[in-house]
C-alpha cells in the first residue's frame, strides 16, 4: 500500500512571521511604500504618536522590496524551523520580539535621522542562535566564534567602510541578541534536562 504524503505546518512562528512579511511587503509595493512608512518602518517620530511604539515592533515585517524580502525569508525559512523545534515556538517568538524592539529603541535614540525596516536583525539573531546548537557548559563552540567573526565582523567593516542604506547596527545588535539568547536557552534546556 502506497503511503500518502501530506504537508505539515512544522514551524508555526517561522511560517507565520514569513507570511506576515510577505503580505506587508506586497502591501508596501501596492501602496508605493505608503503603508511601510506608516506602519512598518521605525524612525524618529513623536513619542506622543501611538504608532511610534507600534513601529518599534512592526518594522521587522516591512521590506524595501522583493529582493530584500527574499534574502531575509530564505534565511528565516532555513534556520527558523530548526530553532523552533529545538527551543520551542514561544521562545522563538520571544527572540523575534526582543530583536525587533531593542534595535528599534537604539536606532530611535542614537540614529534619529535613519529609518529601520526589515527582518535582517532577526536573521542575524537566528544565525548566531543556531551557532549555539552544540553548546556545552564551560565551552565555546568553534562554530559560534567563526560565525561571529564572519557575520558580525563583516557588519562592523561595512558599517565603517560603506555609506549604504543598510542598518549594520541592526544586524550587529540582532547578532548579539541571538548569541545571548542562544546561551540562555541552551543553559535553560540543560538545567531542565
């Protein structure tokens, strides 16, 4: 008897996050960026405006276009299911929320003339979080060191050497938050085991 294959909804947070990013990017293209500027991009706006606080979290859904979205979605879909299976959906959602808020707050305070949008900070958090997979007490995984040097080092270099429209600060802070989350989640899972 032939076994039927079915599609499983294996990583609800990852799939939901990417789906929201897709819809928001499509909406941004349809509105010529109007919806993105209004709801899905954080910038130095009045603290009296309630949307300022909303955008501290929603900016991770907005993307500048399809290539920006596809680049981030590829990493999210590659790393997210593995991380969600290892750490749990609730924990991964917490990493996403924290990684949205902290860079947005830093950007608001220290870079008032720069807008921030996209899931790149979350991607960097996922990359460094994934590099902690084989973490043992009293050890630092070589993969973590290499990933940190390659990805964070590249962002520091590009942030200094190039003037582009990329928030290298968001990437660096996202990576740091991913590393801290990786350490904390692995420590918690060992204590719970």
